[in-house]
C-alpha cells in the first residue's frame, strides 16, 4: 500500500520541524513538501497532489483558510488538518470541511489521532469510488409477514423511529422488520450512515443546510428531510464529490 502524502504549511520553521519529526515515525505517512505561506501551499499542492495538508491559519500573505479553499478546488478529496495557535477560527475551518483542528502547542498523540482520522476518511473515499462500478438494483424488505422488493435508486433515506425502521421514498414510507444495522451492511456504499438514526442516499441529496446542532439533507421533488450529524458532515461533503 502506498504511503499517504502530506504537505506541511506553517510560517514558523520550528513548527514545521516538530510536525515532520512526529510524522516520520509513522509508517503510513510521508511528508512530501513544506510551505511557509498560502501561495506556496497552493503551488506545492498542484505539483505534489497530496492526500493530506497540515496547515497553519495565520501566515503572511494568503492565509491558511483561503489557501486551503483553493487547494480543495484542485483536489476535492483533500484531507485538511489545521494546526494553529488560535481557537476562534474553528467554526470557519469546519465550514470548509476540515478533517480536524488542532490548537498549538501540538501534542504528538493529538496529531496522531487527527492523522488516523484523515487516513480512515481517505480509505473510505477509495472504497466508495471503487463501489460505483458495482450494480445494485433491488432490495428485499420484510414487512409483517410479507416480502416486497424496492428499487435501490428510489430510496431517499432509511430512518429509525423508536423501535421501527422506516424506508422513505419520494412518495411512500415502508415500515420494515430489519434493523438499521442490517440494512447498512446490505446497501451500496453511496447509502451511508449520516446520523445514529439515519442512512441516507447521497445520490439523492440536492441541498444540505445547517440546522442548530445538526444538518438537514433535502431531496429533489420531496419535502422530506434527513439528518446529518456534525461528526458526519465532513465525510458526507467529501463523498458527494464522487457522485
């Protein structure tokens, strides 16, 4: 398996050195470039095509947030971990689908946890992309004493309602005996768990909006909505690029 390529962007040489020192003991990751400002980060990203970027936010010239936005236009699947001395940028960072946000001084275990999170997201994206060649047509569902067969493409989302499991299509809802966990194993990878009570068909989403402490997914031609948790929104946003 190839090592995951990382670019470090920070205007402080000592910070870049510490990060590089921590990363070099991890066999799955390889630092392929270092940048001291936002413009240099963009150039390196275009040249090296990294999997992960570790970026400071306050850098001379183009700041880390704006630089990352440009980098994600080049590589939509890019995993971004912000490393900064300022907590006040956290909300904006996650609004651009940052994988993680680490406040300096950086602890080794905290960095390792963020890199592992990025690694899992990359592997999921790779699995998701490869799954698009598979053909799924119908799903057999059990309701009371009957089986019925529902076209996969018609599913908007699956919802857990108290002790019930409900499959939603544009015009109907089907109460079934299978659990959410059972369906998660059987459905194609583009129908993912976005919340502890929801499996959502990413191919059907047309809009996502912030709603208090969660996010709402909207579907074409339907007034139905499904929930996406804060923990899952970044994963959903990344996977949407493959559809």
